[in-house]
C-alpha cells in the first residue's frame, strides 16, 4: 500500500510510467531528477504521506530505497 | 616602402586569403608587441592573461580586446601630447560612447586607407555630392562623433557637398530639387546612413523622380531599424533602383573603435575586408574560430591602429563568412554578412527597480 | 501620472489609486489565518503540478518553499515567539517594491508579510518575466475557483513606470515599505515620504563570498570532494551567478602551496562538472564576462586570470577585496589565498551578504564575525545552501519584521 503511494509520488514528480524500475532511480541518475525535480519529489512525498521532512532527510533522499528508509523513521511501514 | 604603404598602394580587394593570412600574422604580431611595449594597460592584460604573441602561428592565435573596453578605458600607446584627435562613437542615450585617440601617424594612415578603399569604387573622379544628413553633424571639430567623422571622411571623395537635411533633421526638399536640376545627367556621389537614406532620401526621389542611373550611393550604419520594418539589403536596392535608377549601391560596415576598418559591399552583396584588415568569426562561448558558413561573433583585425591597441577587437555583432576568394564577387578575401547584434546579457542582480521598461536601449 | 496596470486582480479599466486600494481594507486579517495557509498550499501545488511551470527552477523553488511542511515550520517558530504577555500583531499594509530584474523575489516577502496578517501592495517594474506572469496567472485562477479565500482582500499586484507621485500615493497608504535595489534606487524611493508611523525595510545590492579550509578540503575522499564541488556549482551557477547570494570570491585558508594545489583540483573538477552541460552560458553573458574580465585585469590587483573551461574563469587577486559592485556573473570567480581564516575578518564589509563556508566551526566563524563589528556579512551557510531564502535575511527577521511587538501586562498576576 505505502509502496504504491511512494511510487505515485515518484511518478507525479518525474512523469514516470508505472512499469518503471523504481529501485534503479537515483538523484541525477535520471534526467528528471535534477535539483528542481528533487523539490517536486519532496513536496509530493510530504503531501501523500502527510509528513514533514527535515533538511538532513531532504538532502539524504537520493533513491527510491533511501526514501523508504527515511519514511520508516516517520512510522510509515513498507514491510507489508 | 614600409608594409602599410605597400598595402595601401595595392588595389583594396586584390590579395588572396592565403597570402593575407601571412601578412596579417606578421603585421598584427608586430602591433601586439608594439602595444605591449607602449601601452601600460595592454601590458597588464598581457601579463594577467598570459599572452604570447611571439608564439602565435596564425592571426587567430593573437589576443583580442572586447570592443566595449573603449567605453570605460582610454588606452593609449602614445604620450598624451601626441594625441591629435579623438574618435567618439555615436552612443545612444543611456550608453556611454567609445573613445579612441589618434596621433598624426594613425590619423594619416586611416585617411589613406579610406581613400584606397573608396577610390576602388569611385575612381579618381570627385563627383558632386549629396550628404543625407545635416551640416550640423560636422560642428564639433575637437571630438568628432563617428557620424561626423564618417561624413567628413567621405566628403573628400566628392565636391560641392549638399546637405539634404536641416538642423531639425527635416528634408530640405526644395533645395534638393534645385541641386538635382542643376546637376541633371551628371554622376553624383550620394552618402548617408542607411536608415536616413531610406527614411528621407528615398521618399524625396520618389516624389521628385530624378534620373540617377549614373550615380553612386554609399551607405552605412546598420540594418537594425530597417529590419524592424522588414526591409533587407535586396529591398533597399530594389526600391532605390526603381525610384531613381540608382544601381551602384554599396553598403559598408565599420566602427569608431577600429579606425580604417571599412568593409565595403561587393557585387554579390557581401562585405569584404580591404588588404590591411580582416575578419574572424568565433564561437561566442569557447571563442574558437569558426569555419565559413557558421554564425558567430565577429572579430575585426586591422593593421592601422598604432596610437591605441585597437588592432584586434571582438565586436558585439553576429556575422557569418559566406565565401573565401569567391570568383563571383570579383574580390579576393573573406566575404561576410552581418546578422545583427549579439543578444544582450540579462543582468539579474538585485538592482534597478527603475530599469527602463524594455530593459535595454538600442545602439545605432 | 503614469498609467497603472493591475495584474492581480486583473482589470483593464485604468483604475486610480483609490479604486485599487478600496478592496484592500481588511484590518482584521490575523497571523496564520487558515485561508492564507490554504492559499499557499494551492499556489505550491498548482506550480509543482503545472506543465508550464515545470522547467522553471525559480517557480519550483517557490513552490517548495510554500509547501505545507515548510509553512508548518514557520508557524511552529512563530508560535514559540508569542506568549500571553508578548503578542505579535500585524503592522497593517505593506507596500513592496521588488527588484525589476529578479523574478519572483517579491513572492517571498509577500508570503512573510501576508502570513503575519498584513495586506499587500506589490509594485512590479520592468519587463514582466514569464515566471512572474505564471505566478499572477495562478493567483487569478485560485481567486476565480476559490472565491472563499478572498485573495483580493489582502493582495494587489500592480505595475507602473517610474513615477514619484504614484510611489508617493501608495506609500502614503502604507505602514511598511519594502525596497529592493541598487543604492541609487533605494535613495530615490526613500526620499518619497512615508506616514509618520510607517517604516522602511531596505534590501540594497550586496555581494557574496565563500571560504574553504584547505586542510578540511584535502582530507575529503573523492566522492565527498565531488559533492562539495557540486554544491558549490549549485550556489554559483543557479542564477547565472547573479543573485546577491551567489559566491563570486573564493577564499582558501591554509598553507599557500597546499591551498594552490587544492584550488587547482577544485576548479578542475568544477570544469569537468560544467562540461556535462547542465549550465549553459548565453552569448550575451559570455561577451559581458569577457569585458568584465578585461576591466578587472586593468583596474583591480589581479595577478592572473585562468580559463578552466568556457564557463569558468578564475581571477587571482592579492587581497580578498575589490570583488564588490558591478558584476558580470556567468562563471567568473575571484580567488584569494590566506594563511589564517581570521585574516578575512577585517576585509569584510556590510556590503557583503552571504559567506558560505566549508571546514570551519560555528565558534571560529562567530569569533571572526564578532571582531568585525558593524562591518561584516549578513549570513553564514554551508556551501550548497547559499541560495536558500530564509527567515533571517540582510539583518532582518522576516518572520516578525512585518509585525509589532505588543507586551500585554494587565497587572493581574501581581495582584493575585
């Protein structure tokens, strides 16, 4: 469920299709994930999960798996 | 005879490019070294940018100055008391004009160079002359505007000059009509700035309908204002030809900052550097020279400026070289076109709440 | 008087000053009103989802800054300042005179003023940038679709060419005037009188610099070094190096020989990064920069200028001064070498805005700045965050600058 929501955030921020290999996405590794795209991604994630990321977390969030890791600290569960 | 005298004595468009490359390299290198020796600021630039003119293998390797430097700095390679006259560019409102200082030697070279170029199309004959300007443009003998200097320089190739505009820049139509009647059938020399020729002279000859088929029109000043009215060189020529039968029409490109660089239009409509000058087109980012056919920033080279380091300047105009030693033109060397002014940078400092609405003033 | 155009609310009836001001009478707007927070949320979401705005870093940065999580943080900070015995109340009406050539600058101050409960007049000048147009369009869309937010009761965006009478008319109706610009612009506007109880906030042109401790830089592994270079790239090149906070001087602190080696590696790596093409120098900037380099070489104590790549010129100057004033941007850096970071202190000026640093402790920088007295920078950030607009700017606390402090002591507690 949460995995699907996170994918949704990435798709909105970067205009991705659902069949994309999300695990392979990385900051500056795809064209859309620039510093500008990054801001969009953060906004989308914060809105979808209703969380507030701090500056360190925003800087650290550089891949799909990293996003899950950071959100886990906000009690968002990706195990199920 | 020294190099410059030899070059000025040659027909102005008679040197094949490969030969000119050699002449320009030798001459410009000597000028670079001369200015490094004689101009303090130029020497400083040489040190800061690590210039090595002695090692240049072609004229393109030699250093250049941005033309805008003459708006803020008075660079001199002669002592102040040797300055004979100054040329000041016609900066429009809001812009500082450029200034360059000439000593007698450089001023003399400039005059001889211009004469060599103009007699190439005019011959030795001095025709009755119509100046599409006001006589008041001449009144400031100590420091000429480029426009005044241009008019004065051209007046030596004509006689009995008639100024077609009054002090308010209004057409003196009655007097013009009288002058044309008096010289009916004669070959005249008509000179003016491109836009003023279009705006004033063309309208007048359309009404007066004189036969000027044996006359010669020389004009300069740029196409910016006419481009805004979608008038290009071909339209310009066609209009004057149909209104008064003028067929020998020559545009030229030049600038106050590099005296003696007059690039005169050939029969093919392209501009050509005379034997003692040349042009290079460069990529605006890497500044590397570009081959013919590629648009870039125009660099102008001239062997004439000796009283100030203006022998190698980067203009703010975009141009393109269309041909080299083209047989069709009947001229040797590089045939080029000016495309327009380089787009201005948008200064985005946190300033100028009251900047003018368009953000920029136009230059003539 | 010159004609006034109204961009928000949009009207084409050539309105006068009084007509424009009429809807703006809302003295009961409060700090952090829900309808204002919803407006920010709408703006942020619409910008970040709009196709047209996608490629504008300026708009996206604004959207990011106005996103709910960010506003929530403002509110927490604001609430922590306010107590029953010490209130913050709006000043009233704020007249913004943003710079003509930094698009969207006005939106940040507007948001701070609005969230504190003020009504706003924003006067735009110069050419309307596409970003500014997009912002006004989005504001109009929101006002149309969500009339319950009553945006036109607190915000008016107008444009007129320089006219001291009009500046005077709007100033007369204002409680705070916010002026951005060059020294001359600020002087001119400040000559126009304000009502007796009103205040000016001024943001004159400033320039920024960066300081790196050579030892710290040399101890970085390759990927950390690369990250530092990328961070510096973002600071310097994002606005063509022309924002007030963009660094234009790089100061290296350490043994000169080591610093030179480190600087060399740094700029080479920056040149590599630039070769990837993320930043494109325009023809106009390139010409302007070359002219600036030539003038600097003649006029300043520059010992040499090196071209690492077409987008990167580095001019070595003898002392960390002379970099202020008119600037070309586009990838031109002054560079100076110091043995000790404390030597930078005396060279600083109140004309300097942002000092971005790498390899120093808060205490070290704090001690250096304290010794500088009134002549020093306005903010210190790590390299990579120079362009983050924040609550403290040019010496003001923008979260309270548009409010009045109102102590409330009723004597109640003393008696009981």
